[in-house]
C-alpha cells in the first residue's frame, strides 16, 4: 500500500505542472486551514481534533485516534512537531488537491510535506495522506 501511495505521489509530482490550478471554488485558504488546524492539534497533543481532519480512508486504517496519533508521532515528526512551516504550491488532481508544505522538523532539518486533500461529500476537504520529502542541500561553493 505504501509503495502504491509513493508511486501515486511520484506520478502526481511528475505531472505537477500539467495539473489544473486550484480554482476559486476550491479555496486554497480553506484547504490550508485544515492543515494548519491539524498541525495546531498535534502541537497541543489533541489527538481527537487531529484525527478529525483525517479522511475516512485514513481513519479506516487507524480506527482509533490514539493509534493515529502514535503513528504520526513515530513516522511524521516534521508534521507532529514542526518548527516553522509555509505553504507552497497547490494543484488540483481530480477530486484531490495536492498541497505542498515547506516544513522544518524538530531536528532543524527542512522537508517538504506533500498533502493529499480529498474532497468529502459535504464539499469539505480532509487529509488523505502526507508524504515527507527530505530537502537536500548541495555543498557550498
């Protein structure tokens, strides 16, 4: 499943320039608000609120807020305890929005978090996955 997700993210990133821009109807501010609110919940150790921003498919994989919260603590430290973060590009891909977040982890290392935002039947968006890409910096010249 992880391999399929990574493959999907790679395809999406390769076609990033070909995907449509986020329309006014798909407000970048609304999508970014979901991410900001989940990060705030992580910073406040509020598992219930953080879990509420996860899509039904993510909640199906982690059927309790405690399991979800522990998984994020272990595998997504830059998202769980970010230093600074800023929003990058945002693109539409079918019923999903791909939102780039430039983030500094608790170790001081910069990463890019690619959020897959899934549109829900009520028109809202939930987080349907996050891929952390380590930022590499070349040697100084």
